[in-house]
């Protein structure tokens, strides 16, 4: 494409505007412009014009132009990703997922991860290259109850890596293995712990216990009432969402990495975890992470200070904000015979506040029976 012309006086004309053919001739269709949607090849028909260039007859012309026809191959137009087609929340541990690819990706592999996939884990999957995939197919996975992540790795012709992940939360509506035990009190100092002066709120929640593992509890829709107090937060709806706490050993309560069911409009999906779980997954021995485990005492499940964490992978991958500075994050079980604990009175109804800025303040009380 020429970018300047020289008139009879030796003065170079500078392009005043660069535009497509249709800018000059809106009622015409270029005989050259085209676009191949399959391979990303585009033919551009462009007019480059100059305003006021000196013409052969001694006058200065208006919109004197040259034409250019250029063929461009769009880099990255070909789809090298593996599309993992699945709902975010499912209700069966046996779940089929469609792994959809074009014929373009190379060295495709995939793997199921329990919990979120860290950068280190993704690197390990890419190096191991297990479960090679050469064409689109439906794959049946055995999910763990709670948080699962499917990771698919693919490469282009230059061996550039493409990472594709899909978090799936498995929450069986399992009346056979879970039984309702009543209404408990959920005290939240995880998401609330990200903001100054937000208080430590408590909500009444339905609690279920696993019939095969006494002491293994799940809170039904733990954050359903929580999100009502804030603008910018939304909770998964249309189904029950569970928060699991394993207190089968009362002196060593485990909180695994889980989706809260809450999504912030700016920060994305919100997950919680614990130091004990993260240390366990990092290969540390139980004697090393036992100090971070929670306890079940007098019907109250609680966790040590700053042993509960919040993860925002869409905002900052791998980073964990350690919260629960009040040591009140936990659950008061709905067990008969346990002395009732009165929390601060609910604040009068008011307009929702901005998340991570303000919150109604309630008092968290611990006691020994």
C-alpha cells in the first residue's frame, strides 16, 4: 500500500484518511473484499486518499486516492481450545461431560482434579499428558461430592499451550445418605473477613448429617440469606447448594476447598478453603497441619484464627486470603440438650450495602457448657 504521492511541485501528499471501499461507495459492493470463515483469510479492499493534492490541470483535487487490495491471514483465528461443556452444578457423582475440539489442536490431554486446579497442578497435567484426546467425545467422570475441576490442555502448531478449565460442584440430592437434623446457626467470617468493619453475621440454616459418617455435616444454602445484605453478590439459585464440614473426629474438624455458591459481579466466583486442607493437599503430614484443624465442642464447630481462607481464582489465581480473624467462623449444631446461644439482635430492614464495605454487626459468643 502506498502511503504518500508526490505532485509536480515535488510536495508529498500525506494521507488524510484511510478507509474501506464502502466508505466512498456505500451503494456498491467491492469486487475484491472477501472473508473465509473457515481458515480466517481476509481480503481487504482499501482506498487511501489525499485532500488537496495538485493535479495535472493545475487544480487541487478533492479526495484523490489510491487503491490497495491486501490479503490477511488472521493469526489465532483457528480455535485451538478444548471446550468443556457441562453445567456448573450437578447432582450426581457420575457425570458425563462433552469435550469439544476442532481438528486443529495438537497433543490434547485432560484430567479430573478434586478442588481448584493450581498453576502447579496444571503444569503437572501438561507434562504427564494422560488421557490423550484426538477428537471430540463425551467422557464419563466419577466426581467427588463437593468441588471438582476438569483441566484440558491443547497446543497449536507452534506448540503454544492453551489451558481450559471447568469447575463443577457436585451436590447430590441424596435423601438416602443424608438426613435433616434441624436448624443450626452459621456464623460467617470468611467472605466478611475481606472487608474492614463488616462484623460477624450469623444466620439460621438447615443442617444435614451423613448417615454413613456420623459427624459429617452439610449446611443447606449457607449463603442464601447472606447475599441479601449486599449489592453485587449473587447466590446460585434453582437448587440447593451445600457447604460441607467433616467433624467426624471432633478434635480434628476439616473444611475442604469449596464453592460458596456466591459470585461477586467484579471478583467472580468465591471459594473457601482451610489451611489444614491446603497443607494436606501439599503433602504435609497430619501432625504438621493438625494445629489448623477445627474443633467440635459443646455443639459448636469453630476454627483457629486465620485458618479459613477465601480464593478468588478469576481475580487472582492461586492466592488465598486468610480470614476468620474473630475465630467465630463455624456452625452451632441443632442438637437437643445444647444450651441455646443468643446472638446480637438482627438489624432493622434497610437497603443492601455494597459488598466488602459495610455490614450489620452481630456479636459472636463462645461458651463452655
